[in-house]
C-alpha cells in the first residue's frame, strides 16, 4: 500500500448513517415468540435491549411483507402489509416505536426489481395481453419454433424466461419464475413503487436497503449476454456465471431510477438509501450518482467477495478510497444472508481480525446477526434444504440455508430461539456458542465485538477521522485513523504465522488499547511491532 494522506474532512457534521453501525436481522431467524419455529416482529422487540447493549445504531430487517415465501420474502405479494408469520401492522408500529425510543433507527428491505407471481399486479398483467398492467412486466414473443427471446439466465439457474400458456408470451425473471421482473421503463411502475416508499417513510421508517439495485433496468433491445471472458468451469452452460450479464444488469438508465428514489427520501429528514450492488469498485461508485443524486450507501461487498488475502484486501481498500466521489461516504459489509458467514469463509482464527478490520475502516459498518458471537455456517442435510438456490443446484453447495440459521441466544432448548421445532436446524455446538455464555466471558467474540463497537462510538477518529494506509505485505495490513485530537494505528495479521511491522521512515510509539490477545492491552509499543498469527491490535499513538 502506498502511503497517501487520507482525504476526508473531519470538520463537517455527520449524519447517523455515517457515524452509526448497521445490524442486519434476518427476521425468520432472530427470535420466535409465538411458537411456530419462525422468528417474528415481537421477537425483534424482545431483543432490542441486547442490540442496544451491543452498541448498534440501526437495524435493517430483511423482508417482512406478505409473500408466498418462494424466496423467503424476496417475492413480495403486498408491499404495504406485514406477513402474518411475522405479526401485524400493529406489531410493526410497536417495533418502530421501540426502536426509536432507544435512539436507534430502523430500515426496511425494499424489493423493487421484481414482485411475487401472486402479486395482484402480476395476476392482472398475465390475465390478458391487453390488460392495462400488461406492460408492467417484461413480456416478449417467442422466436421461431418457440425460441426464447434471448440467452439470459436466471441467477438461480436455468433460463430467465418463462412461457405463459394463456397469453402465449414469455416473461422475464432474473431470479425464480415466481419472481417476475417489473418493467421499470413504465412510468406507472415507477410511480407505484415511489408510492410504496412514501407509505413507509411517512410511518417513520428511516430508510431502505434496496434489493438488487443494479438489476433494475435491462437493455431496451434485450441483446444476448456474451459468454464470460474467464468462463468459469461449470458443468452446465445454464449456470448464471457462464455469461457476463452486460445487457441484463447495470444499464446506464438505472441511475435515473436511483435518482427518483433518492428524491423521494430527500423529501424526509435524514433518511437513508442503501443499494445492494455486486459490481467491481469502479462501477459500484457510479451508484452514488453525480452531485449526491444516487444512493447514500451503495453496499461495498469487497470484504465479502475477495479472497482473504492481505495484499488483495489492502489494494481493494486503496482502490475504494481512491474511487469514492468527493462527497461519497464509504461503507463496509462483512456478512449477509446470501453469503457464507465470515467465520466459515475466513475461519474462526481470523474472524476477530475480520471484525477489527470492519469496525476500524473508514465508513459505515454493517454487521450480520450472529457474526458477533462467531456463528458458523450450519451443515443442512439435503432433505432439510429449503433455499431455492440450493434446491435448484443441489450439486453446487450453494444453498444459503447454512448462513440463515436461528440466532444462538442461550444454552437452553433450541438456543432460546423457539420452544418448538426451529425452521432451520441449530448447530450441535450452540450450547457452547451463544450470547448468554459469551456475555459473561471477557475473552469471548461477543466481548471483543462490543469493545470494538464501544471504541468506535467513543472515538470520533474512527467514526469520521482520516484514513491513511501505512503498510501491507503478504501477512499484514496497517493503517492510521486520526482526527485533530487522536491518532490510532491499526495492525492486522491476516496470516496464521507471526508477523513483524518494522517501520522505516516513521516511529510508532504508544499504548495497545485493543488486541485479539487481551493480555497485551495496556502494554506499550515502541516502534517495532511483533504480532502473533491471527492477531490484530490497535495502538493509541503518542502525538
Ligand atoms: C437479493 C437478496 C436475495 C434474494 C435476491 C432476489 O440478492 O439479498 O436474498 O434471493 O435478491 O430477490
């Protein structure tokens, strides 16, 4: 990493979504209160004190709307209701009030790219070719001999076009055939979704995480996607990665839609628009839009998608810091409900290093529920798999169930999540790995997370201070966070072997304030730093 000076000014006021920490709850798996084995809104209320104790500022809920649950709520059949599995609108209002009364924020998942095939809009659209809502979805004639309109593939495997017998046309679905894509070129669709946003914002919801933002507009001419340059080795050419989705995603016109959404949020005080976007950094940052016209936070998934390699990660941090627009606020994500859990990706021994990285980098961190107690992916027997991605591609080990298992609260039956059979099984180890035990243990992952979160909240240098890369090699990443008052050195060993930081031109003297090796806390550092394998530490530098 080259030594460059951090650029962000520290003298401007920052908003809650810049200084705060976001926590993603997968509601099915957080806390069941009505004994059906599935988490619910009352359960979230019950656990708010825990989140406040942990130091969370904002809760993001994965979808809680009415849905046939073909994709566990990402197939919405009513954008302005609550699924009875999760509770009622009164429960939601109570949750919102309880969150706000603790000084916290609540953001919802908005899934505007597609609806459920059971949504009244789609039922109308598919009822006849001249239905007024026909053009709300992407319909196309068959080619010669019934050929598909083009070669686009579904993210969940197979072709992305489904034939409709009644009206003799195909419709497009980027995900399941039960998730038809809306036609965002139609102004009525645009208006309908802006109305949905107003509905929730008027209620007081603090913003949205927008599902698959980069998918929302497709090539007007529906051109074929090219075969990927580095075609992955896949058993079938009907696997999504076989193509480069250059015509089915990330179209220039998408920014116009994002701008509309931003304008809606701008009508309310301090609401946030977050975009789910899996793209390389140079494309990702275009979603900030020119002059703050795009998303406040296009989710940055580099820590999720890159190999756990110090040099690659250091490079990505540099590239991201360099590519951000002048007024673009950074953010970092370590886990979500679509990816293997961090402790399963990088291993338990590195999970603390990963947490330290997430919580000391410049920009808003998002924590996935359970990562704070080092939950790992739970192996799910084939006959218990429920995730459609796993069911559709059984040989690829891509089911997302393992990272969506119930929160492990305590050593009691079903980890305190439910008193009946949980919708996904728990790991055998939950009696050892749970919130209750870790709360009591100063050396636990939970205590470690809490001390990092507390540090971030207490020290503006971490929330809003400058970021300056110091050093990286095959094992280490080191950087400085500072403001006018304080200066901290963060050193992370991403390898299992001892590593040595031997600065050449600078001297680093100070006191270790947090370390994965708790015994080192309070010890002084005099320039040369030795790190054990898997160690990360933070030094408060003398000025
Ligand atoms: C997003 C969601 C994922 C869902 C998909 C389709 O990627 O995070 O869970 O399956 O969109 O809505």
